[in-house]
């Protein structure tokens, strides 16, 4: 089974769903993913650690709606990125 190349996650404003987002992303955001779109309806802190070396090499489109994005010095370059929406 191959990996998903596109992940679009739209989470409604339900407090019961938000604790699971980190776990969902840890499973779904893997090397080979090309597009990641998160549309949330309340503030979410995006874990930059999800952008591992393999993910950074493949991701072309990163769209984070209502997410806090705090890149770390060790994040490294996103060489394939062509579209960024924060």
C-alpha cells in the first residue's frame, strides 16, 4: 500500500476532536506527502516536528488555517515547497 500524497483535514469546532489531531497527523504526514491542508475553526499549534526530513523533501503545498506555526531553527529547508498559506 502506498502513502497518501494529499491530506486535507477540515475539523469543525468540536472540543472533543482537537486532542486527536496530533495523533492523526503523526500517522498521516509521512515522507512522500505532497500537499497538506489543515482547516480548523479554533487555534491549533502545529507541531513543526511533523515536517521530518522525508516530509520536507516531498511537500509542495502547505496550508495551515487558524494554526500557530512556530518554525524551529532545526526545521531545515522545504526545498519542494511551491505554495505556502499560513
